[in-house]
C-alpha cells in the first residue's frame, strides 16, 4: 500500500474518532479514555517518519483492538 493511501486511512480514522468524541455527549469516562488512547496512537503514527509497513500494521492492530473494546463494552 502506498504511503499516500496509508496516510489517508490514518487521517480518516483520526477524523472519525474526533467526530465520535465531539458528537456523543453521553460517552462514559471509560469510553473517552479508550477513544483518546486510540486517537493518540493514530496521531503518533501519523507524525512518525520512516515507519515500516510492519510498524504501521502493528499500531493499526492495537488501535483496532481499542476500538473493538469501545464498541463491545456493556
């Protein structure tokens, strides 16, 4: 996957998380913690230069785990 495409995916994910956190006033404290952690990981990934595809995949996998945690909480 090209760097441009990777950056677009990361940017879209960041924008989606920001939209969720701003538009959902009923989020619990735990929800906000999980979303903010996912957001921080993506923003770090976006800023980091010289990253390998493996590093990107690992960070995205960690972010997806956080988002799954957010969506599956009781």
